[in-house]
């Protein structure tokens, strides 16, 4: 399991892939992310398949802001609950 978000350039973003054993857990995870996006006003690029969800959060500045950092930590927390 990847514990860290990966920072990427061009465009500046952080990314992470989350692995799941059951598709039903992906649905639950995505519902939590949807609510979090509406609460925080951050809308990452999301892709998913049979056993994974990948997220890319595009940064507003040159470094991750506290808002973006908190958002990524909330997502990690939701994943650990699965």
C-alpha cells in the first residue's frame, strides 16, 4: 500500500492510487470522496477500475496548501476505514 501522495510536475499535482479487494468498497469510497469534494471545494481528477481508484489533485500554488493537504489526509482516512 502506498502511504504517500506522489508530487508531479507539468501540471503541478499530487497523485495516489488506492487498491481494493472488492468493487463494493470502491463505491463506498467514491461516495465519501463526492461529499468531501462538495464540502472542501476541491475536485480532483478521478479514475477507477475493477480494483482501484486513482486521484490527481491539481495544486493552486507551487506547493501543497493546507486546504489541499487536509483534503488528501481526509481521503487517506476514508481509505483506511475500508
